C-alpha cells in the first residue's frame, strides 16, 4: 500500500465518528502529506463539531487508487489504523 500523497494527486477524505457514521467528506488536491489533507478536510467540514481526535479519517488517493484509515493522536500527528480482518 502506498501512503504518500503528491500535490498532483486527487484525494478524497471521509470523516467518520466513533460509531462509523459518515460526518462529512472533502475532495481536493495540492497536498504534500496525508496530514495536510486531513487538516484541510477537518477545517473545511461543516458538520464536524467535535475535536479532531474524535474522528476517524479515510483518505483515498483517487489518482493511484489506494486508501487507508487514520486518526490524530494526542500530539496532533496522524496515525494509520490497522484494517479490520474479514
């Protein structure tokens, strides 16, 4: 899996609460890191009133067709989440 984002990549970020409910979604490009993309999505979210650490972010790189789930830790850094086993 490729966890890199380049400025030319088109990315979609979905913001989910702890129950897995989709709270908001954002799509854009121009980001150098996954963290930059997550911060832009959170700051632009109209329906995300909780602290950024209370959400799970699914970041899909639409350009290279990869995705992963992330959460912000207590030090405001993104941490990748393990994918659930089927």
